[in-house]
């Protein structure tokens, strides 16, 4: 079982739609959680951190469920510019530290 | 500020050739990382340097060596390239090890024939 698992998609949605991505992680000692965005043939960039209480940044909402070990990202009112791959990232400290990237979920927003 | 820069952007090697990928950051970050990204696999950590003067193996270090030349620069060397090393290589940096925000370079696309 992969340490961080995501549905690879692709998700094809029309502009204005709401889309949700889920990510599960296997290590209950995981401490920090993030969503990164990666455009085609570009480098990953931090989209937002994920806090236990949930957090929102404009059209984006991230939530963490520690009991079930999953993280979610909700995008409301999708824009064409939201088309990208969304990477779920988990960090845990095991003596040193370990950052694990999910393989990503591809999103295509269509006009 | 340029952030994280990588050279070269593209490279084609023959099996057995060697090369060094260069990475530099101008954000005065302590920690630097080398990842490879393959389709369906996600980013996998090759080596990292928590601070100047230290380097440690990541998840997939075999076939690679690194040098933290100074606080700004962290290079990745392939001594004898193999087709399995065909990948996109990203360098990243963060202020401290494991810190939430890692800043990535634009990547190096490597093809080993």
C-alpha cells in the first residue's frame, strides 16, 4: 500500500463546477499536511496547508480527518486556470523527517 | 530573486555516461533536496541536505551522489547513467528540514538511451 494515495483522475469538469479531491495516508504519526499544485511540465508549488480545524483560501477549502486518515480539497466555482495536477503531501518526523508526495490528481476544467 | 534555479533544463545521455545536475537557491534556505518524478509515481526523494555540510539519503539514492557545495548550491551527480534514471529531476529548498513550504526549481528532463 502506498503511503499517500490519491485518485489519479482525470477529473473533467465544466467551468463553475465544484470538485472535490480526497487523499489517504497510511502512517498515523503523520504531522503536517499540504496540497501542492503542479501545472503541466512545471514545478510543484504550495497551494495551501491543511489544518485540523479545516481552512479556506478563496474558492479552495482543505480539510483533515485524522481519525480516518484522509485529507480533502474542495474547489468551488472552477476556472479554466484551475486545470492542473493537485498533489497531496504529508510530512512526518521519524527521527529525522520524511515528506511524502502523492502521485497527484489531474483536473481539467472545460469551457 | 530567482528562487531556485537548475541547469541544464534538458539532457540526453548514453548509458554509462556521467553528468552533474546543478541547483542553486538565493533565499538563504538551510535545507535543499533532490527529487525525481516519474509518471504515476509522485515525487521521490533522492537525497537531501538539512543544512550546509550535511547530506542524507532519501528514498531512492542508488546510482546518485550529491554535494552541498555551500549554502546556496546542491549538486546531483550520476556517475554511470542507466535508462532507469530517465526522469524529471527537481531540486527544492526550504528554510528548515521538513518545513511546510518547499520551493522547487523548474526541473531537468533527463533521457538516458
